[in-house]
């Protein structure tokens, strides 16, 4: 990769990292591009060279977080041959990821960042990322069905049900003021899912 391109990507990464810290500390609405630029140690104009406005910066940061989530959950799927054990590891990995990134995702839930995003130019990309996440879950559930560990049912519907369960528990946790880690819910999610999906 040419040096100029490495420098460009490095500046972009610096800005995203600074934005994550500023958004987490101040919230989306109170944060400003100027504060993000100062935290990144760049001029405000440099930030605008990479991101046209604050919303675009936040959406791209959110998109990177979803990429990170998918990378995290791919590992148990690729490393574990038994589907139920892989499911357990996947659920734990997902919950741990939100534990580590709680301050960032609280902005999304508490400040209504999902409102109006359906019109943002990058939203389709985020939707595609979610679809790839569901496809990973679907493939894992299909493997469990072949291993006769999970009952026969539409594997995508089971994937949507499992994802929905984790999303609702995560949103409740993000809105709470307690310090209990989200990973404490992992065993509950697995047992509840298996009681409905396990092969009888």
C-alpha cells in the first residue's frame, strides 16, 4: 500500500477513535466536530475532509462496530464443530462485545440514534451487515439440525428469534443503570433458546 494511502487511512482511524471517546463521554447531541478534531489532534477542516457531517461520522463509526461484532462471532463458528457449543461461544462473544462497547451503544439506545437513519445513505450497508449476521446464525443452526441437536424448523426463523432475544435483552441492559455485565445473561439466553429449539 502506498505511503500516502496508509497516512490517509491512519488519519481516518485516528478521527474515528477520537469520535468514539467524545461520543461516549458527551453523548451524540452534545458532541461537536470541533471537540472530535481536538481529541484527534487535527484541524476541524481535516475531519470534514473525511466525514461530511457529525451524523455521517457517527453512522460510519456504528458501521465499524457492527463489522467488529461480526468478526467476533465468526470465530466460534469456524473453530467449534459441535453446533450447541458453538452457539454458546457465539452468545458469550456477542455479549462480551457489547460489554466492552457499552458506552458507545448506549448513545444509540438512549439518544434515539436509530430514528431517521433509514434515510441515511449508509443505512443500506448497515442493513446488509445485519443480514450477514443473521446468515451466520442461520448456517450454525442448520448445522445443529444436521447434527440432530436442534429440531427441524425454518433455520432463519430460529436465527431471527435468537437474534431478537439478544437484542431485547441488550437494549434493556443498555437502558439500565446497573453494573451487572451483559455476559451474565449468556447462559439464560442459551437455555431459553434450546428449550424451544432443541431436538426432542
